């Protein structure tokens, strides 16, 4: 799935044709822009998703962790973290796989609602240097320089042996940056306030000795990066820009100093291993958007991109199992909201905002193509033919998995397929009360199906 980058001409053409009929009822709450959000509440929730590699292929055997729960991706790159406990404002999911940089996603979550995410892992590029003499690592988008004697052990002792440096430049204009970038474009600035970030350039680096032990730069003699500013961002790139590192524990970017523009590059210091970002800041607000199909049914697992109409500064997340987009976006900007399916088809685009306070956009109606849309309205009974009070069902279709919550004997979801031929659909239901699991298989291509599962193993 790709993050849609829309040209100004295309946006305006689409808006002229559709905006007058697309603007929906908007309710505003009297909450100031959230530079200082209210204290986070710990909620119990679920997160499902896929892990992909740089070729957009599924990654099997990756370790996914979040909220005290760990899962392993299957052959389709799918995972499900159940009953995790995390802050509603910023729950962090991390992904580990040998040969790749550690992946992260930060998201806002709600009690008991399964959220979908997608993470693209970045392949490690490795280069040898000497801890004694340092070295310069060139790459197409810049350089990474380690001064002599600038590498320390985990115990902060000088290290003079061979060093393996792993690094990668990350272009914020990449079509798949929504899946690549750690976090969710929120940071904690030098005044300890939460802000929205506009990314201009990014790099990640780690280092280790010959035995695989982690090393780090000396903060008093740091590594120096020089990284390219993408051409599409150069006209807006300031001469001095805040510099941020990613905190994998909190899920936020944290401001640490500044980087300086030299020509079409940014130059700055790296004082610790990990992800580093050159980004400016904007105020932010919470947006809740309700996405439903033409029949009024919620549509989950769709990518929602909210971009400023000027400068195309993006925020992105997926609709949750109840069809709700819930996240933070730039305040005080006219915005373009775009809903995209997993086949890269634009299902809806409309202008919203500007918002200076938390906002709810109601009834974003998308017209699903009848030929490849499948609505599942099922029931789940136990061995005594009583409703399963609480549980989950995993739906496998076209090699992909989707989780749906069972509540009082019912489960409902909508799946937008990328093909329209008949296919076997396997539904595996679990009763949380009894712990029993049962599976059934049916065949369908589109329309509405009403499977009945008896959970009695």
C-alpha cells in the first residue's frame, strides 16, 4: 500500500468536482490545541497489522511487541496483539527482525477497539570503520562521519577496535513513508510540549563491535551527518532546523539541538544510535473521523491520510475496526482527507477544516465497488447454542488476515478485495470465556455473507 502524494493540480480538480457535495457535518469540542495533552489513560485494546520489507513483501518471523504482549508474524506478515495495555495517547508497537533496523509505530488507541497498522522494515546497510581513527561513510544522499576516538562501549569506555556501522537515509517524500517512519510525526520539543512535526530529512544508524555488542557515539565528540533535503521540500527548508531523535520507549521524537542547512543538505550531530530527524513544528489537534460505506456500515483497515492543502504536510493512520480514524493532525490548516484501500484505490477525498480545537468529522461516506467488496455479518454460538459473549474471529481471505471482535454473539466487518473471483474464506473464532476455538470455511467473491460459527472444539 502506498501513501498517496497528490499534485496541487489534481487536488484542485478533484475539489472543484466534489468538495461542494463532500463537506459533512463537523462538530468541534472546546479544547485548545493540544501542545500539552491531558494525562494519558491506560486502556486495554488490540492491535493487528502487517510487517513488510523494502520490496513490500510480507516479513515472516518478525517479533512484534507492544503493551507487554509479543507476537510473531506469519507467512503473510500478519500479527495480532491482544489485550495489550497502553496509553491511549501513544501506544508503541516495535518490530525486530535480523538484518533490518528496528521498526516502530506510535498510535492513539481506544478501549476495546482493534486498530490496524502496517510497518515497512528498513534494510541495514553496513560499513566497517576503526574505533581509533574513525571514518567517513558515504552514501548517495550524504555522508556519516565518525571522528577519531568517538566510539564508546556500553559502559562508556573508549573503544578502539573494529566497528560495524549500519545506517540508512530515509526520504520523507518516499511513497511508503507512512509505513517506514517510526512514531506518528509527533514530538516532544525543548519546552517539553507535544507538537506535530513536518519532516525534511532523516537518517538512522547503529554500531557494534566484532562480537555484536552495541556501541554508541561519544556525546562530547559526536558523529556528524550530512543528509540531502529532497527537491520537493528544498524551497521550504529553513537554514536552521530543530533536530530530533526517536525515543522507542515513549513513541515520540525528542528535540535535541538543531541542524544547519548547507546548500541542499542538512548537517548535524548524532549523539546516540537510532533514528534522527530534521523537522519543523506545528500546533496540533485531535481529529476523529467516522468512515462508513454507502449502506452505513463502518469500514475498517483503510488508510486515511490527512494533508494540509498548502505544502501537503501529512498525517496518517488506518481506520479501526469500527471505521473510526483517530489521531492528531496539524491545527489551523485547511486539510484534504483521503481514504485509500489496500489496492491503492482512492475511495474518498474531501476538504475539511481548518480546526483550532479537537474536531469530529461525521459520516465520511465512501462508495465501495460492488464487484470486490465483501461484507461479513456473522454469528458465534457456544456448545450450548448460546451467544459467545466476547471473543474474536480471524478472517483469512486472499492470503491476508483480518481480526474482528465478537460481542454478544455477533461480529461484523467489511473487506475491500483487490480481485473479484470467488475465494475460500476461513473464519477462526475464539470464545474468550471458554478459551475454545473453532474454524469454518466458506466461499464468496463479494456482497454480504452471514456465516454462523459454533465455537465448540
